[in-house]
């Protein structure tokens, strides 16, 4: 029996990434408040927010400094925009700070409202730049299978997940996909991680040559793939991929929407994986999700192309109402200040060994085929047969069942097929890390019992 709030919900809202038909029967989990790493439902039950909301609440909930930064900016200048040459201090200072923090030389910063908008803008800017450089055929963008880069028509095309394409008529023309660095599922028998990386780099080169290097504009990648299953590439993967891209003058984009700002124990994830891009997309932890804000970090070669086009056309015809929103910029500045002052990235790096040890220990569980991760992010992939890596029938919904059991155990995680992901706020304490994994272990035990009752293991 649905509560009044649940009934009102199912009669009014369309929920993203939700089985909408089932939701009408079960109703949503209605959350009311939050503090630190915990969120509370309308009945007062506490949950460890095991996925930082959606990979984003790095500082957890209820940080009064961040709240006051937003309130103070709202009182001072609640809104203005950057159109037509207007500006304001928070946007200027935030752009300066991002340039200072960047792992590669960055010339300018373009602000947006979400990671989807940032990656959509990356596509447009690459096309725009190549037109300015007299390369009108160099427009194809290569993404990867299992990638997640957003849900607009263009960024959703970059995303390499079937549910984001099926019946949405995606991907659009000019967006290509190469293999994901998913060693657990993609390696051939006896193939080492380095050989696997070499093969994937060779497949990328073959794709570029097949399409024609003069037509391939860019390659986009998350340092660690998030929604695709928390896929951590082999150590040599990105250096090999970079060599191919440089060989054929393919512009490299790092989608740091999940990895940036401490998730891997550093300001940016790409250098941790040996990836030095041309441009960078950031969002999520940029404001610790206290306000929607994202950014595209633009190199000088692209900035010069924008200048040339502006002289030619008379205007740079791209931007959003909320590009550089003063409240979002002020919030992001305060968040970045806290990261630096409180050494949040260093603390995350210090807690990563404990987190990864507890995660990797789950590989011994009878239900788990692989436990993988880096920094304070990870996933466990459940399988029907540990030896053969046989997957469960997708219709069995093992991942979804595990997520539901975890909720009963008081931890919010996310199922990605039959993998469940964990990505807690960076402020999580060592004791809370243990509590998170204790609850996750009980979740796996209960899921195993359910799998046995449902006779889902192979005969």
C-alpha cells in the first residue's frame, strides 16, 4: 500500500533511470533530510549514502560553510549571466582556480549546468574548432562501449550503454565506439593486462584508419568508467591510447565528471591513469552537488579558433542561461577552498588502502566474480559461475535485487547490471568505511540466499 507521498509521486513525476512500471507498484523511497554521509527517509530511517548521491556529494550533506556561501551570494547577486560580455567575480575567480588546478595547460573555461551539457559542448567546440582550422571533414568523435558521457542527443550518443540508445534513435551519425578496457570480460584466455591494452590500442588505430584519420576529430574517455560498471583500465592502457591519438592528430577529451576533485585521491583522475588530455569536462564534485554547475576546460589552440570564428561570424553562438551562475560559482569556490584547506584529496588518498582492501576482500564471496576499484570508488560484479565468469540472465534482476536488499540494510548503492557500485562521500571516516562494507557484505549474503531460493545458479 503506497503512502500519500508515494501516490502523489507516481502520479506526477517521471523518474530517470527507473523501471517506471514497477515503480507504480512499489512507490519511491522518499528522502527528507541529510547530514554528513547519511540521508534519512520520511520515517526517520538513516541510510549511508554509499554512492555520494550520484557520484557527486564529495563533502557529504549539511556543510554549513557551503550553505552560507550560497546564501551570501544569493543576497549579494542572485543571478546574472555571461552573455554579451557581462561578468561577475565568482565566475572569474572560479575560472582562475580551475586553470590553476588543471593537470594540463588550460587557456579558458566555459561554464555549463551539468556534465551532459559540458560533454555536449565538447562536441560542438571540436566541430567549431575544426571548421575554423579549415578541416571541415575532421568531425567524427570516438567514444567507448560502456562509456557514460551524458544524456542529451549528442552526449547521449557518446554514452555507450544500450539503455541510453534503444528507441531513442541514438547514436547520431559521426559518433563511433571502440572497446572498453574491461579486462575481466574483454581479455582473451591467457592475455596479460598489458597485452590486452596493446590490443585495444590496436583496435582504436584500426578504427581510425578505417574511417580515415582526416575525418576523426576526437577521442573522449572517463579515466575510470563510472556508470559502465566502475571499469578501471590496465596501467598501460591510456599511454598506449594516447600514442595512437597523437599519431593521427586526434584531440583528446577527459570526462572527469566523476573522477575529478578527490575521488581517486588527487585533484584530477586522468594523470593517475596516465592520461594527459587536451580538454577536460568537470561537474558533480565541483560543487559537491550543492548547486548544479559544470565546466569545459579549453586549451589555447581551441581558444584561438573561437577567437577566429568570432571575428568571422561576429559572435560565439553557444552558451546556457546558467553558464557561470553566480551562486553556483560561489558554491564551487567555497567547495574548492574546503578541499584545499582541509586536505580532502590527501585524506581520500590516505583512506583508499582501507577502502580498497575491504572491497577486494569481497572477491572471495561466492556470489562475486570480480571486485574492482581505485581510490574511493569501486564495484563488485556478481556472477552465476565464478570459474567461467558466466553471467546471470539479465531478466533475473540480480543487481536490482542486491540494491533493494542494501536499502533494507541501510545503505544506498547503485546496481549497474549485475555489478553494484560504491562511491561514498570523501569525508567518510575509517569506522564508517568498515560499517559500509559490513552492510554490503550482509547484502551479498542475503542476495546469495535469494539466488539459491530462486534457483538462479547453473545446474
